[in-house]
């Protein structure tokens, strides 16, 4: 099973980016001196406006990269967590399913209940807890992890 974050996790960030993109358009009527700008001042104004729009677009792109490249892979033997931290920084961790001791599902709020997403917390033997945040299909993932961990433990015994 492959899990990405639920789509609602990126919507709020994209709405923030859209607000930042619309902000110069909404603020333009309050600066009447801009319309009377000529020559170099008008070129500088366009230059800084385009720089601002490029920075906001870059921020939206970074939000998308972080959302799209954060992935959890549940196989029959292990769980692999690939977490993107920025544009060029990635953390990959994994653990074997025979070390799973407890799997907890958290549904944090009303929106998560309605849209059926939540957090999965996996306790392992002698290691730190492992957390999958804002994942869809949390109950299916929990059942899959517990089933595979039981099968792996039965095979090893």
C-alpha cells in the first residue's frame, strides 16, 4: 500500500499562495502614484511585481513538492517513510514489520472525520514511534500493518 497525505493537507497551503498572488491586484487601487509613474520607476515597479509573483509561485511549488514527495510505503516485510524536507533534502527511514507492537489511529478533528483521514502512530520494539500524518484510508492501513506484522511474526517463530 502506498500512502500520500490527504489532499486537504495541501489545499490550505495553496489557498494561502493564491491569496498572496491576488494581494497585489487588490492593493493596486490604493496606490494612485503607480498609475502616474513614468520611465524607470514604472519599469522598476513591473520588475519588483514580477519578482514577487515568481517568489510566490516558487513557494507554491515548494508546497507541492513537499506534499507530493512525502510518501509511506507498506510492504509485506517493512514500512518505508520517504520525507521530503525542502527542495534538495530527503529523509528515508524504514523498519521491519516484525518489530511492530502497537498501531494507533488518531482522527484529530471534524474535518478529518468527514473526509476520512487521520494520523497513524506505530510503536516498535526498542525504537521510537513512527508517525504517518494526514493519511487517507487510515483504518485500512492499520489493518494491513497489523495483518502483515502478525504474518511476519508467525513465519519467524
